[in-house]
C-alpha cells in the first residue's frame, strides 16, 4: 500500500471519484446515515490516499489549524470494508498525525470521533473533551492531542 498526500487541485478525477465513492459507501450506505458528505470543505483539505494498484483502499482528509477547528484536524477516516482486517486505519491515522506534526508542529490535533471508535483513537494518543453529542444522528466525541 502506498500513501499519498494531495491538495484538492492535485487529485486526479479518478482519485477524487474513488475517495468520494468510498466515503459514500461507508458513511452513507453502510452506516445508513443520510447526510451531505460533499460539504465544500474538500477544496481546503489535504487528502491522504492509501492506494494499491491505483485503487483507493483507505482515506483521510486533513485541515490546517483554523480551517475546521482551532487546531489542525483529521476527518473522514475511512477504510474499504474488505480491507479492514489489515490495520490500514491505524496506518493512515499514524501517517496523518506525522504529516500534521511535520507541517504544523505547534498545533494540537482535534477530531470529531464516532463514539464507538473512542478506544481506537485513545490508542493513538487522543483524549476525549466534553460530552458526547450527535452529529448526523450518530454519537460522536470531540478528541484532542495537545501539542
């Protein structure tokens, strides 16, 4: 698996299509959650594409401090269903965290995590902040890593 970081403008049409298709397959169809995934924030994000043979298997999007939260942030963390047993989720999160630490070394890192994934994110160094809330009908928890 190869990991690529790209701005919106650097994405090929095929990469963008695959990323959006993967996000829709998991966040809309698999999780049975009707929401507007394309939120006009992709244009400001850095997109991590985990690829094998020109196929997007996993994905995150990264925001600089102030674009989504006060801190740098990671969102839309997704792994293709048939690939989840390989640890790609942890790999793409570690790569995303390393990229942020290199590019924005003075920033904390903040996420809006689906609550069932809190233990996974705690294992990466995140700590819960505040109380659980609903986002698009799914329980979430705000989590941070302080710089």
